[in-house]
């Protein structure tokens, strides 16, 4: 008779495999959340840069009498007060929406900058909050940011 020893089975147990898969899943979810946060911050930063560029362009465009009647992104692009490729402002903001600039109908010494098509309400609300100290009025509602500046 031969003396047979039981064979030793080598490999991972089911619990070990599940544990590793759970750790990988959690790491992936965490990475995706951080990526979404970073993309959102990038869009907000890009929008702020565009708004500051519009502010500077409005000061270059403004006539000596301080009346903003007739201001638009197209008129500012025509004199290179803002990048000429912005044209009329269609589909140029970081969310793919438009930027509009016009004189305030209640006070032509003010101008209104509107960003439409903002797809993330939190990002739009953050922009409105960030500009409260620099504007006469800033608000966000239903995908549209409205900023009213004193000229």
C-alpha cells in the first residue's frame, strides 16, 4: 500500500477574491469622484477667466460718457476688446452655453453679463456667490448666471 498524502490546494479563497474586488471598486469610485470634482473646478475657473476678460473688454469698449448702450460680445470682438474668436458668444462658455453682454435696461451705466447653458447647478451657484462682492447683483437660476456690473 502506498501512503497517499492529501494534495495541498493552492490559490485564493472566494473571500480573498471578493475582498480584493471590493477594494478595487472603492478605489475606482473614489477616483471618479475626485475627477468629477476637478473637472467642475476647472469649468468654474475657466468661466471666471472668461468673465474677467469680458469685464476688461467692457472697459475698453465703453465710450467716454460711460453709457453701455449697444454693448455686446460681438461689438467687443470686432474691436478686439475680447478674443475675436468669441464672436457673438455662442457656445463658448465651459458648459457649451453662450455668453451674452448687454447694457442694463434700468441704468445704461451698468452692463449685464449672462452665461447660459450651465449644466451643473452647484457650479452656477458657486459662480454667483464668488462674484457677489464684485457686482451690483449676481444670481443663478435654472442654468443661467446673471451678473450686473457697474461701469
